[in-house]
């Protein structure tokens, strides 16, 4: 299963990445077209309940089973607290095979100093990352950016050859043979 994920970027789940901050489960990002995306769950939302039980009352094993399904038959009812919204909402999601987009964002930002900043959110060093990384960096080069930010905050690692590709694309000819 792990090898399959690193090759094709496919995994059964809801299509979100979570972080536990002070015993609060927060969404760090959502994969496009995933069950979480279809339910409009956004970055920063907090999961406060699962299947009708407050998250704090569930054992770690029960939380893991509900949050990270191993079968596409799994259905979980979530209680979501969204950023800036007073009332919680409830959504039901059925797990699905989610195809990871390892480059979640690639854009050029103009800073107040009129510098052009190439910004990439890069989540996984998997085989399917190569083309979107090449395309993003090629666009940045063509657009003449001044600075580059590769956001690796939520990157779980993966293939070393992908890291080498990225380093080579950034360093260019200066790094050949080194």
C-alpha cells in the first residue's frame, strides 16, 4: 500500500491532513476533489466530534479508526467547528480513493516592494510530484521571479530523487556534478 501511494499518490481516506494542536484536531489542508473538499471543509477547521461523540471522549484507537479509514466503505459523521463561525456543523463523509496532488498551490505573488515571489505548497515527495514541480518552476523562470518560497511545512518526505530534482532545478548549472 505504501509503495502504491508513493508511485500513484492514491490512498483511501477523506482527503485531509490533520494536526493535533493542544489536544485539538485541526485541518492543515484538504486535497482537491476529495470527500473533505466536497463537504467544503477548509484549512483551520477543527474536528470536535466523531460519530456523535466529542473527540475528547474517544480513545486514541477510536479516533484513528474514524479519522483514517482503511476501507472505502467507511462512513464517518464529523462535527466541525469552522474558523470564525459560532455554531458547529455536522457532515457525513464516505471514505474514497483520493489522489494526492503533491503541489497544492503554485502562484506568483507581488510583494509590497514590487518583487515577484514564486510560492509553492509542496506536500509529498512522491512520483507524481515531478511534473507539477517542473511545470511550476518552469513558469517561475519564464515569468522572471525574484525570490522562491517552497512551503514544506506539511511535507511528509518520500523519494530522494524528487528532492534531488527540486534542488537541481533551483540551483541550475551551478550544482551540476556536485
